[in-house]
C-alpha cells in the first residue's frame, strides 16, 4: 500500500489499521480442510512436503526431483534413471510446485529452481493415517474392541455360560488394558506416518 495513498476503509467505513490488514491477509491465506485434502491427494505433493520438512531449508529442484523419483521407483536417488528423474522434474516444475506455491504452501523460484516451505506450511502439523489395501482403519479396531468387551461385560453381568465365573471387574480391567495398548500403537503408527518424520509415509 502506497504511503501517499488514501487510508483503506472497512465495509463499516472505519479506517483499517496495518494490524487488521495483516490479520485479514493471514486469514485469506489459510487453507480450508478441502484444500488440504486436495493438496495431499497427490503422492508427489506429499513427497515434496515430506522432503522439505526433513531438510528445513531451500532445496534445488533437481535434487528434489531425484529424491522423489527414487521414492516413486523404490530405489536410492543415485540409482534413478535419467528418464525417471526427468519425469518427476517436469511434473514438479510445470504443475505440482506452481499449484503448491499458489496456495502458499511452498515458495518456488521457477527461474532459479529453488523450493522451500513457506511459513504457513511450517506451522501446519499434518499427518496422514494411511490405510493400505490390506489394513483396517483404526476406527474399526476401536469399534471391534468396544463390541467384544461390551459382549463380555454383559455376559459376565448376566452370568451367561462360561462367563459366569468371570467378574465384571476383570472384564473392565482387561478392557482398559486393551484400549491402552491399541491407543499406544495407534499413536506410534501415526507418528511414523507424520510428514517429515524419518520414516517415509
């Protein structure tokens, strides 16, 4: 804003000070949940975030493309073929990085070929609870535990069949222990899946 220009006005007609202007810009730059999901729907964009979070510094596009090509082809970066590297490089330069830069997630100097996380992305604590083809979502695990122990508790309370000799206190204690174990495992796996962690998603 020019120092000689008129004072900007809010819709109410009151002057808008510099702090309000900065807050407004900050709110405009915040990504919605839908935008985050769209951004993370691409493996390559997740790889970009993962690598930049690990580096915590500006990265040369060629280096980034080589590493991502390595992850995509399940091989060390130094073993990536030129065609694989070029494929990743072209897609990153022409599509993925400009899109991420447009959303304020990265800063991409197309002329120099430098890429780094923006402040907005650095403040995000994003992780993916990835479910592969043979895995079960964690919500189903917790549902199964609740149903199983609910059944045991009801059977113990009603002295039904083999559960007649099992006390309600025992079932309750087992439920607490089982829930604690699953929670710890869930926390650990989520940490391993966190973008930027030492273990790749």
